[in-house]
C-alpha cells in the first residue's frame, strides 16, 4: 500500500468519494452535494492506494496553524481489520507534524471510539448526535 495525498477533483479523489459515499453516507441515507464537494477543495485528502484503487482514506480540515480535524475516514470493506486504518492514521499524523500541526481532533462515531482510543486519542466532552447517530469528540496531541 502506498500512502498518498490526493489532489482535489482528481481521478483518485473520485475514487475516494465513491468509497466514503458507499461506507459512510449511503447507509445513513445521505449523499454528497456539489456544495459539500466544492468546499473540500481547501481540505487535505490522504489515502492508502493499491493497484490504483483507494483502500483507505480520510479528510483533514486545517482549523488553525496548529490544529487539524480528521473527518470522513473510511476503509474499504474488504480491507477492514487488517491494520490499514491504524496505518493511515499514523501516516497522516506524521504528515501533519511535518506541516507544523501539533494537535488533531475528530468526531468519532460511537462504534469507532475504542479504535481511536487504542491510537492514543481521548474523548473530550459529552456524547452528541451528528447525522442521526451518537458521536464523541476526540483529541490527540501530535508533538
């Protein structure tokens, strides 16, 4: 697997959108709007790619000079529980550190909280609802 940064609106970006839509949006009855996709042009897109296919991906939203937010992480259903998610997170964290980010946060779906805790993330605040399902804000210091 190759760790790559995906250019917005590229062929790999289209594959990233397909994966995120299938795994994260469609099960909730949601679809991407053109406005949502246009807004992602300012975000960072990272993926693990194998044979020109996106196997795992995540979006990073720079919130300030030292804080980034991880969102929309997805691992292809045929590659889950094989360490790809952990590998992707660690490589993203390294890339963010190289760019000067010191902290990362995310809104974890309830079923993903233990995954992120194993990677050193800690919950912050109370459980809340987002897109109709329970979430927890989680944070980790990168430096």
